């Protein structure tokens, strides 16, 4: 087992064909570019980097999964982190907001090409609430963004 931060992986350069993160470290790192560069380092040329995050439109709405939570409360472009303080007054939970464009620019800057961006629709018949999402909100607005990317091709040899 390996325990590490997403910005400093104790793994060899170009040692993997695939890296995945499902709602993992990305929203909790202040500089997403640090993570993208580190994943690019450990992937072989042409390797895939697939990750999901809460869809960025989520930040505009309250944590209310019904029609009552469909009013926009804040700007999609407000990148102020969400912070919860612990009993000692220090940050205990910090989540960073990024727009879809922010994610794409971080990927491109690290040398990734975007193969696909999936925004799954709420599954028909699913009436269970997940966080601030449920069937009412999910029928109108995506709750998840899934990025399917590929690392830069191997440099040509001359």
C-alpha cells in the first residue's frame, strides 16, 4: 500500500497507463495544476487520466435537492473556497471551486488532451438523494463532471 498526497506521488516517472480519481483529492487541493502535473509525470505517453468531480454548477445552489434548492445563490465564477472550521477555529474542511474552463486549462497546461467530458443525467427511477442532489434537481442540472483525458504522445525521435 502507498500513502501519499496527490501532489507528490512516490512513484516512478512514466510508470502507469491509467490514473483515476472518483471524487477524490482534486477539489481539496488549492492548486489543481500541481495534481495534473504530478499525474502527467507518472503516466506513460498516451496514458489515460480519468477523474470525476462534483459538477461546477453545483456551487451555485444551496444543499437542498428539491425544487426549493433550484434558485441560484452565488455566481458560478465565484472561486472562493468552501471552508468549515473545527472546534479550534482552524480549517477542518476546505473544498475549492473550479469552473469547467479552469479544469480544461489545468489539464492542457499539464500536457493532457481532453478526449471527453461526461455530464451524466440523473438515472431514471432513482429517487434516493445524494448530498444536495436528488431526482428533482438531477432532472434539470448535472451533478457530476467526468473528464476523460490522455497524456501527451511520446516525443518523436529524430
